[in-house]
């Protein structure tokens, strides 16, 4: 499954280990999800994560995530579908790699719902879809429950 991930998911993932953003990052690190980004998005991700996150352990996890992200090719024709011009680079990455999903909490993107075959969903929506498609929701619950005991 190919995804493009908005910066807000990475920032929100610091909240706790069970946050949807954190789960998605783990799935990318485990190789269960392929994440893509263009150079501009990766630069923004690195910059904002250093500015907004003080948790060194989580920052190290994000560095591993950035290393796991595959590079989306640069597009020739710019996309202008979002009211927020900065969001268009995410759409460009998603279209360039034929991503299945663009995961974001940004209302300017979410209002589009889909763009050129790429479904635009919140982290919680994506996680529900991912668990259903991978058949792992019950397995994950049991594993988490047993680890807590």
C-alpha cells in the first residue's frame, strides 16, 4: 500500500505510542506500508519536526522514518487543487507515485476526498482501512493487550 503522509501526522504522532500517526509511522518502519514524499516535503518534515518536537526518542524515530520514505519524482506540471498552496506538493507526490492514500488532518486536503485516484483520508480513517485490508485489527489488539498484562 502506497501512501503520502502530511507533516501534521508526524507532529501529532509524538502524543503517545497509540496515536494513529505513531502507528502509521511504525507500519512504515516495519515495511507494511510504503511512504513517499518529494524533496520539498521531506525538507519541511525535517524542519518542522526539529522546531516542534523536543522528545529526542521520537525525533530519532522520525529520522528513521525519513530514511525509510521513498522519493517521489518531481512533477513537470504543478497541481493547484487545494486552497492552501502549500498542500499541493503533497498532491503532486501522491499523483506522481500513484499513491493509494494521502493521509492528512488538513481540512483543505480532506475536503477534496479524492484527487486523480488518490483517496484523501484522516489518520484514523486510514488506520481503520489499513487494519481491515491487512486483517490485523484483532491480532494487534490481542498483541497490545498481552503486552500490557
